C-alpha cells in the first residue's frame, strides 16, 4: 500500500478503492490526464471507461506522487465514487472521501455518511461550520487537519471514534459540541492550534470528565435555548424574534431572557446609580439564561458608532472597560462598572447591552 500526497496532505488510497501497483506501468495518454512537475507525476483526470481504476507507482520512470482533488469527479464510468456538489464520496455515499479545500460556507454532511475518511477536510480554508446527521460513527485520522477557518463543530450521538489529530491545527476552532457519550479518540486530536477550543457535552452523556482530549469540558443542555424559552410564552410568531419587543418596554426578547424578565410584561431593565469617570449601573440577570445567548456590553460617544467592551474608539483616544459583580447588591441583580480611560476623556458616553445568538445551536 502506498500513500500519495495531495497538496500539503496525504491520501490513503486503499480507502478510495484505487489499487496501486508495485511494478512500473506506463499510462496511456488517452486514458489518464497527468502533468509532470519537478520530475513528479500528478494525475489530474481520467478519460477511460473502466469501473475500477488502477494507478501505477511510476509513469515513464517518474514517480506518481499526487492525485488531483477533482481527478475522477468528471468521470461517468468510475463506479466506486459518487459526487455531490463537488464533494467526493464512495459509491454508496457512506464514506466522505474528499471535501474541496477551497469550497466556501457552511456544510451539511449527508445523512447517509457514517465515516469521514482520513484527511477528508484537511487544509480547507473557507469552511467555518460543519453539521452532521445522526448516523455518523467515525471521523478518521487528521480529517480536519489545518482547517484554518473552522469555528464550530456539532457531533451527533452516533459518533463513537475520533482519529489521531482529527482537529489538530484549527486556530479558529472555539466550540466542539457532543450530543452523546464520550467517543474513543486517537492521540493529539486537538493539538497544534486548536488548544483554545472548549468541549461541550450534552446533558446525560456518559464517559465525560473535566477535560477531553486535553480541552476543558462544559455540560450542555440543548433544550435550554432561546427558541425553547420564547415558545413557552403565548406570543404571535412575528413577536418571537430575538430583537422583537412585544411588551414595548425597550428591551427586546433576547435581553428579557438574559435579564430573567417576562417578555410579555414591561420591566425596568438597566438603572444608572452613579455617573463619573467610572459609571455604575445595575440590571437584572438570569443565572439560567438560554445557553445559546451571549450578553455583551457596548459603548458609544454619539449613539451612532458603538464599540465593544475594552475597545478604543476609531481615533484611538478613548477606551471603556466593563467589570461585573453578580448578585450585587442583591440576588438576581448585576452591578456593572464602566471605566473610561485613554488620552482624552469624553464629557459623556452611552452604554447599551446586546443579546446575540450562537449560530451553532
């Protein structure tokens, strides 16, 4: 068995049902398309009619070292492969073999897939979020190696095995959600750039400890979401959005959830208690808020341009930092201090609280 190189990754071709010969075999130009770079051969296409393709070790004495990502995608005769929207599968679409590295956007893996092959998503540059259906069981070695834009992954309860370095080298990866028990995993599968991620495991899952694959773990209740919360109130569909305000109290539904207030009954919300270089205000907070909502403090000089906490304005002159004390001055309330600093202190600032939703849920 021989491993061929694709770009910066390696494909184990036995999993693709392509036989490799140990003896020299000369390719016919009318059957295969190929190119030679630095005395190495890359297979770029197939024009034959055989259902099972045999790739040799050498062509004209030069080693075959690469198979192009789309080498067999245009062939109608190769029955061991299937393709869908540029993604390569085995014939039954039970194994996802190759995902084009430059393909953009979110990707939903078809429900027929039970196995993600070794290196299947390696070196992708535009894939930020991937979703799977129940039925996926195995993620191969280095399946997402160096996927530079991958931010979040939700793995179904059916997953039982993760390969070596499955998510290694993913610098943007922040959230990995597991809906079932802790899968068996290979070595170093979150190494080399993915160490900042957090593992969330579903309430009721077994085999979980305080760390998994070297990463911290947090219990996750998928029912504790904004959608489940807002559905518990008798509201029309057009009043159930995150930014809707059915009780007209100036606090949209997302903030009502984070505050622990009723979206159908007006409430006070934020109360300013001290103004100065450090402005202090108090607002309700909900210790059992929806798990897919995030509270953020923002500030502005003019109500037109708002900046995130701890950020400078566009001129780089003013910065506002926020510190929060929960259950102060009493249970269910949060006291927040907004401290103004920088080379120029404004006469006034405006503060707002934003509720945003994690798109993974």
